[in-house]
C-alpha cells in the first residue's frame, strides 16, 4: 500500500510540475525570424515606431512626417506631415494622435482617421529661449493627458484632452522614454544622464521620487507590465526589471549594446530590447518569475537599426532600417559621431543607399 501511494503521489507530483512548467516552455520554444520587408523609401531619418493593434496600423516617425503602414497588407497607406524633427507618436482614444516635433518644440495633434494635423501645442516653458526638443511621448488614461518628454529641456510637458498644455514638469536630467501606470497614479520617465528614473505623480504633476537603474546605465527604452506593476528599462549593458511600487530592481539580463527601445508582450511574458550592437540586434528575454529574466534569443536585425515596435495582438516586431553602401576596406575609418547631451552619438559608417529606407517584420516561428 505504501509503495502504491508513493507511486501515485509521484505521478501526481510529476503531472503538477508539467502543468506548471509547460506554459513557460511553450512560450519560449518558438524563435523570431524575418517574415517580411516593407519598402518606405525617402529620407532615412527615423526614431520611434508605434503600433495600433486594433486599427492594424504601424506608425513610423520619419524626418518631418509619420508614415502610416497597414500591418495586414504590409504596405504604406498614408503619411502625416507633422513637423520638423519628428521623434515619437502617442495614440489616444477618439482617433487622436500626438506627435513630438523636436525641431520646433511642438506637439502636433492629429486626426488619425483623416491623417490631418488639427493643432500644434508648444512645449516651451517659462523661458522660451530654452530649447526643449520633445522626444518620447505617452498617453496617461486616468487623467486623459499626454506627456511629452523634452530631451534637451529636461522637462515633461503635460497636454490635456482639450489640447492645451496644462503643466511643465522639471525633471532631474535628460529625458528619454516614459510609461504610465494609471492604477498607481504615476508616470515614469528614464533620465539618461543620471542612470535613473523620475517618478511623476499624475495628480500633482510633480516628481515624487528618483530611482537608480543599475546595473543598467544611460536608460533609453522603457516598457511596463500593468498587471504586475513592473517596469522594464533598457540601458547600457542590461535590461532591468523594476518594481513600479517601490523602485527596487528585481532582476536584470545582458542585452545588445546601443539599445534605444524596449517593449513588453504581456501574453507571452517576453521583453525585447533593440540596439545597434553586433551589427543591429534585439535581445529577447522571458520573465521566468518576479525575480528572474532569462535571455532566450538574440535576433539579428540590420546595421544601425536601433528602434522597434511590438504588435501585442500578433506578437510581431517592426524594425526601421536602411541599406548602406559596401564598406571599402582601404578607406580611412569614419569620424566619430557628434556627441549628444550625454556624450553619446549615433554610430558612424558608410553612406546610406538612396531610397532604401524600409521596415523589417519579424514573427514567431516554431
């Protein structure tokens, strides 16, 4: 009887283990591979991408415009003439889009049905002579406000649902990407030059905390898991997982260098950080537990490709890329790139091939 009980107990235990482990195995057993390439052409200038899964659209910032791509047809279907030095686009309810124009310190408000610019909002603070260079941008749904993160101005401009700037929040340093957690009443923004995150209270429009992100450094990309209130921040050698309630770093994983974007897929429990390292790549990580991130794939993308977007409905990744002339082995090395506010510049290299700007689509394969 004892042996039979032991056998049954062992079988039940094994079944429980399989049931617990199988979802994790199933989630990570597939790998990402290139499935399509979408020609765009024109200027190779680009920054952030964003996906509207419900509308089946990809928005690609591109010089002075935003290119609109149908993600079912993998084809360009329109363009939004936003303004000089476009950086990012946020999508809000009511078919509204908000686009940062770094060249003239404005945010364009766009009708996403007609792709027409309805208005422009200044991100200038009390001293109009100070350049702001609005960069990343996000929508905060609880207060129904837009946060434009001013890279050079070291501030955040808050725009209400009526399209008016209602606050200019001083930040502790150079602003990069931000995310909102409406349940916590917080907006989080990477501070690139101090290796930290500023925490903004959405009710008071004030910074209420500053958290270090080590072992990450010069944080750029940020994603959030709203279900567990965890932040994923990519910077320097690592992506870190942070408790959005306390600021504690829970886990970290090594990533490709030159990272500029981080995304999170809640259904797959996957984190993605893209960068220019190794000729362009994406480090793909799985959230194994509240205290563990595991690298499951390093995906090759394209030279100097650094930003990306994730479609959480299809789990596809979109990477902006440009083709370049062959490298002459006898040519002298290119000059170093001009420094940014943090002393870092974009990687130099051979000239771009005209009209070769495109988007690479990556999908899961078994």
